[in-house]
């Protein structure tokens, strides 16, 4: 889809005057879906309403364009997930999402293994795999066009494994948040439990360091079963609604019961999370969490045992490890796998290419708006409000288009009747009291060796790399490439814009090296893109986020803090926001516990460091 269809301007046209003006700040997937469902709402009249979408740099320039794009019915929060998962399917059916943005159903598995079993000579085997050195960027190498890290037309957002919500993982997240708060001095520290918020994906190496170099081994079940796994091919038309899928099972189970103790996260992990989240309680049951993890462990041939040893577990030799991979997951080295568990089949998991999805949906919104949507390039720095009523009255922004450099020193004031902030980890730069932080993560996309197709799987993983070290890359096979993301990096603050996000080449190359040990096919492939983005993490003890609704400042709305499930929950969020803005109430879902009023004071609008001496241009 050509992106030049979307025309951005620096200064408002004035078409919003004498209409009800809705200003959406942020052209990521949440802002775009909000605009789309507004113009599709039966109460929307383009003669009476006008929508301005303002973005600092580009559509889907952050996590919305650099995400893995995994969709799952076992995601969180469950107030949004069933609605949004179904809307993703409806949009795909309506606009041929399979062709336009790579929508398809797929299988999700959890792999555990031991990379110390890999022949070390593979690390230096230049004939088998190629590191994407900087000299390759932007050039054509053997038919593959390799892009530099500042390309703006593809994807990243880490999807965090809901089962990785153990104590050590949360301690690591707490360290990240305390470090961030020490740098920003904007949010008070809080105690955490396993039900509090979206987990930060951490490897066992990180958890070992945090817990004194000790870890608990994964407990395996033992059973005399056969080893003939049955896999169903992913089919975009094979789907079922949440209500049709039996609780605790998959309608289209992707693993034969003789091979795996199969439990859908829809009924276990997701329900454990949502039950703690829905009532806003700050309690957790670690024993039930442990049992949830055990429900998806492999049932292997004969008796298998693990033993705790110096912070890890003793893995059996390569000779003793029969392949437990599904037959069509043939692009993974089965000799290093110690455990494979099913997390979801084609009835509960799907995927999209987030950059393509976001741009396509914005294009359709503009088309359907009949001229009532306007796109502005500018960096919003302030919410304006009435001193008499306390209501939000608009925004102030700096134009950021390079074509309007002479205006870049001026603040433009734009008035609106309703202001909606959908800027993810940048929220606290506009609302200083808002407890949404940013967690940076790197990712790469890989062209498989000789364009060999890879079967449609999303893979969560945990691989041992040494006595105390583990890695946890996530691997998502797309239609024409493979997406790999790494763990979060808490060392860098959120920059001013998405264009300022630093991409550390060595981190991306390390991801390629790691996945090369897991997949011979990918080891011989080539990096297409290196990228990084920030995940919006809600830093409150009683909710995993997001925050959706009107703040305590009248006419100021927030839809942000979606953590690792922003792509998954975007359509549902957009539909909810359209109802709230046009009807004054939400009818599609119960979002009471997601109310921003519960978590922060939006009336703290101006930070102490704000410069009020800049020249201002009124474009009311």
C-alpha cells in the first residue's frame, strides 16, 4: 500500500472551525484505530465533526511499527482481549487482511533447550551464516536489500510471556522501574506482586543475578507416551469466537494429546491474570502460578528428571533427547530442545504485520471520513486548559516537518473540544504525573536462507547458554520473513521522538547470533532490519494497564500503557474510545478498572522545566 496517500501538514487548515473538534495526539496503532472507529460510528457526521491526528514524526514510528504483531485470546487484560481479537478478524475479512497486512492464524509454542549442546564451531562457520555487518546496510547483497536501523517502514514490540510472571522476573522489573524513577524523579516506588502488571520478559541469567545466582528448575512430568505429534496447518479462515472455544482446551488443538499435556493460556494464565486484575486487588497466589506453568510442561517418553544444580538444571545429553517438536516446525534444531509446550493453536492465536496494519487502517479512516480527518506533523508539548472551568481546551505543538523549518521555533496553539492522548511511553512527557514508563527493546527481521518458507509459528523460548546464563528470544515467522526480539533494556530514557530512539547494532547482531544457534535456516539467512522501540509499561501496583477513559481533567482522554499487547488490543481500544467520545459511555466492554482517574492526577499539566518564553502562533 503506497504511504504517500497520507498527506501531513504543519499548520491546521481551519476546517475544524464551527465543528465538534476531536484532537488525537499520536498516529500509532491506538490513535489510528481510534480515528477509524470514530468515523465508522453511526453517530459520526462529517458535517458536524472534525478529527485532527497529530504525530511528531511518522505513522507507526514507534512500537506500532516495530512490533512482533502477535494476537492471542490469552493476552491481557481480559476486559479488552475477546473484543479486540474478534475485531482483528472482522477487519481482515473486510479488507483482505491476509494480503494487505499479513493477517493469519498460527500456532504458538514455548521451547526450552540447552545451547551448550551446539557445536561451538558453528559460531565461526561463515559458510553457514552471515552477520549483517554495517557495510551491508542499504545495499543489495545476493538479491537481498539490507536496510539500516533508521528505516521507518517496519516493525517491534516485545510480546511478554504471561507465564513468566515469577518472583524473580518481577524483581527485575522493579529494578528497572526504580532505576527509571531515580532518573526522572517523577513517580514514587511501589511494591509488586505477580498479579500487578505486565511482566518484563527476563532470561534465567537475569533472574539468577537478581536472586543470588540460584534458580528453580522447570519441573517436568513423566509418562510413557508415544512421540507422534500431529500439527494442523494454519489457516486464516479457521477460527472460532471466544464463546465457542471450550474453556481449558483448543477447538483446533495443534498438538496430539499423546505428546503434550496441553492447556490453553486462555483458561489458565490469562484467567489467573485477569482475576487479580479485574478487582484491582494487589494479591497473588504463587502456588497457583507455579501450577499454571506445570500444566503446559512436556510429557516425554519414559521417566525424565531434572535436578537443581548451581542455579540451573542438569540437561540430558544430546543422545538422550528425542525430538519433541511438531513435525512441521522443521526450521528449529530439535537436538537442542529439552521441552516443547503448546501455548495456543489457530483458534486462539494469530498475527499481523503492525506497520502495514496501522498504515492501511489510517488510509481507510481518511477515505471514510469524507474530508473530516486532518493529519498534522508536530510535537505536542502541552495541554491547554481553561483557568475558569479547568477543562482541557486544546494543545500546543511545534511543527516538525523539514519542509517548514522556518516555523520550527514557534509553538502552534490548536483548540479542540475533546483531546485524546495515544502516545504510549511518551505520555508522561505531556502529563508529568502519569505513571507510564518506557522500556526499550531491540529486534531484527531475517530473510530465511534462499527464501525458504518457514512454517507459521510464534515461539517463546528459554535457552541455557552456560552454568548461570540463559537467553529468551521470541521468534515469529511471518509470511516472507522472520521477526526476532530480545529482552528489555532499562538503561536508556525515552527520547524526544521515535526518530531519536537509539538502535545498538551489537544488540541486534547478538540476536542474530542467538537465533542462528536455534535455527540452521535462520543462521544461513540475512538480517533485513535492525530496530528498537519503547514498550509503554504502567507503573502502578494494582493494574497491568492500559489506562483508557477520561482523566480528571474534563475533555482530556487517555488511551495508553498497553504494554506488550498494544497491537493485540488496538481495535478494541479504538472502538471503546469511539463510544466514549461520541456516546459518553462504553457499551462494548467493561473498562471500570482501566479508568485513568484511579491512578494519577492529570491536572498536573506543566512540568517545572517547561520553557514558557517561546513564541506562540494561534491557529484556533
